[in-house]
C-alpha cells in the first residue's frame, strides 16, 4: 500500500469518511472547517484505490497534534490498515516536530488505539450521541 499526505481534504478522503461515518455509523456533522486546514493522510491499495484516511492538525495550545476522522473502508478492516495509517500520522507529526498526538476516540474503538500506544485522559463525552474519550500518545 502507498500513502500520500494532502494539505486540505481531497475528494477521495471525503468519500471514505462519508461511507464510514455517515452511511455506516449515522453521523450527520462529518465535515467541518478543520478539514480545509488539516493535512489528510490517504492510504491506497495495490490498485491505487483509496482505502483509509485520517486528518492531522496542530493543537493550538501545545506542541501536540490532533489526529481525527480515522476511517478505513469495510473491506480493509482487520488487516492492520488503521494501524498503518496511525504510523504514517506519527511520522508526519515527528517531521513537524510535534511531541505527542491526541485524539477523541469513539469509546468502542479505544482498545484499537490502546494497541497503538494511546492512553485515555479526561471524561467520556457524547459526540452526536456516541460516547468518546480523549486519548494521547507521546512520541
């Protein structure tokens, strides 16, 4: 698989997120103003089809970055694709001299992020009716 980092959101990243978060999970407010400013990491399969994405942007108050909207199309889940996207995000943040990555994980995905070295902090919060928890990884 190959990975490309885009400044702003490319259409194929929008399509992956629409399939995963809107169609499968029922979120309504999937896209926001951060999309235009964030870097988007997109992973492509051996046929150059986009299969996973996430966005990364600096936290305004720290030397940390925020990883968000990690989405993997259904056919590529369980194949370490999500973990590979996280590794690419970590490389991106290191190149930008970031010291840590935070994310607002769906609670049902917290185990996945723990396996990649993230730990929870703060309280569980509802986001569009879905429980989320902040998690962080120091690089």
